[in-house]
């Protein structure tokens, strides 16, 4: 089993955190997003404890809500001592409605609208991660109108190319996120921000990409960010209190993927930063990280009901499921590998070679290709593992397929956290 919260019971059914997946499917219907809350908490603790041990006071992980944003996640994040990274008015509102403290929100976005900036300032968002000069003027105006000094971080790009998918590789010079160091524009960005009324620059933000397995990439990022901070100190006399290194720790989706040791990665980053600071005589900044995937991905499983199989003689066999790219577009978008099991026969040999096809009118609607699982009958429950991140968050109503429900598991019990979408919900906005 890919994760230690998965097991098989006497009935041969897959269990998630000790709960029978077939019983969950029977109670809540399919497709169903299942989130093991204890696993989320364990992942949070790995960050909180390591950052506490290896980094200066005030360092903390901020949960990147883009990975999975719904009201029920925020109390968990808060109880575990994390802040949150939010990227839109919608994410800010979700966190606030859930009771999350505004001052622990870090508001991201490469093109925040005037309305979003005004809303964030009014609600008391703790820190804006300013992406570019376009938004700085609006933020300054709003902060002054509310008679506050808004804390900000400046988002810069360090010009790094970690080996990950192009679509989620954001640290390169040619990127729509942040301002590049290499071209000299980031220094100018800092110069202007430091002279802007109504804002206080706390430091710098950089995010190099997602699903990264090697700590070396983060150490390179630290080197480049520190070199930039030193040039800002030398040129402008400003010393950053905060380095926000973004998210990006990878998680295994299939057995062949490596596992990232969160604590070891953080220890390596901390040691590297502290050496660099000693070498350059730079005061050690507090560090923020923005993990999304590594908090929720391996806590999530999606359950489907198999509609049966279809074999195209001489080609391949398909397993048809009652969801697909509408609840998980990641294979269609990135060809992301997934581990798929027949949850109704989890102890049987996985010897049926097949492709898992969704129900949309589109041949790209697949969840996994050329995998093996125990041959399903119509009605069997199919489990796709590691779907906690960027599945619910990226779901759609393509073909007017309804969005699944989401249940959270804790202490051996399941509770509904997001209702299954209904036809009435689907039509609610239409006049
Ligand atoms: N911080 C910033 C500024 C980000 O842009 C991201 C992710 C994160 C933090 C969180 O990164 P994580 O720890 O989750 O790797 N939809 C893609 C992933 C896009 C990631 C976008 N930014 C996927 O499904 O793989």
C-alpha cells in the first residue's frame, strides 16, 4: 500500500484510516472525495515542528489553500498552528467565514483586482504578497484610506528551473509571476516599494515550482534570494526580516516516486540559509513556507463506482468510472500518474491491465492509462489515491457533471464537509 493509512479488512475491502471505503461509498454516494483529517494534521505537524526546531522564531508554514480550499480545512490548519496563503477574494472569504484569523492570511495573486485589494485591506489581511508594481499603487491608496500600514512581501523570481512540469514551474526568469532578479527589475521593485506610503516591506517571496523532490533546488533558491537581499541591503540599506520560500515539496503518487522527508528538507534549507547568512553577515530572517500539496495530497482518496469494463479487441481494456476529468483534471492536463485500486476486491491480484476512463464526451478524459487492478464488475468501488490536492480545487461542471461530495475522516468516523452538488445548485445562477 502506498500509504500507511490504507489497509484491507476481512471483507477484502480497502479501508482508509480504518474506515471501509465501500461503506463510505454506500453512505455518501460516488464519486466521493475522502479526506483523512488525521493525515492532514500529521503533515501539518511535520512542518510546524521542523520549522520550530530549525528556524528562527516567527517562522511558520502557511497552508496554500489553492491545493484544497473549503471551509472545513481552515479550523484544522489553524489548530495545527499554521497561517494560510490565499490567492483570490474567494479564498480569503472562505478562510474568514470558517473563522480563520485575518492576520494570518497572506494574500497572493499575480493580478489582484482593485476590488480584491480593497476587500483584503478592509478585512485586515495580515500580509499582501505584492506581485508587481501594478498593484502597489492601489494597495498604497487603500491602506492610506483605511489609515493603516499594510505589511507586504515582494514577490521576486530567482531564475531557477527545478525539474518539474512546465505548467507548475514558476521560478524561471520568463514567468508571469513576480518580478525577475536577473534583469535588475526586482531591485527597482524594491526601491519603489520602500518609497511607497502606507506599506511596510517585510521581506521577499519566491516560489520555484511544485512537486519538487530534491532539497538542492530549494538551497539554490535560498542562495539566489539571499544574494538579492544582500544587493538590496547594499544598494538601498534595507534588511529583510522575512524570506517566504513558497511551496513545492513533492509527494509520491505511485510506488516508483520518491518520498520527501519534510523535516530533513527543512533542516537542509535552514542549515543552508544560516551558513549563507553567516557568510554574508546578513541577519538570519524568519522563514515562511507555503505547502499545499504536501499537506493534503496523500490525505485524499477519490471513490468511484465502476460502470463496468469495455475491451477493444487488439487494443486495450477500459474501466469506466462515474467521474473523471470533471473531479480530477490532472491526468488530462499534466499526464500525472495515479495509483488506482479496486476497493471492493483490494486483496485480489491486480492483474487486469486497463485504462481508467471518465464519463465526459472527450477521449482525453482519463484518470490513468496502462495500469493494473483487480478486474472490476459493474458496481465495484474504484479508489484513486493521492487526490487530496488540486482535484476538488480544480473540479468543473464540464458536460454538466455534478461536483462530488467531500467527507472528512477523524477518529474512525466520517462526516460530510461539502454536500454533493445538485441540479438545483447547477442551475441556481441562471436567469
Ligand atoms: N505558493 C505559491 C506562490 C504557489 O504558486 C503554489 C502553487 C504553492 C505555494 C503551493 O505549492 P505546493 O506545495 O502545492 O506544490 N495545479 C497543479 C499545481 C499548481 C501549483 C501552483 N502553485 C497540479 O495539479 O499539480
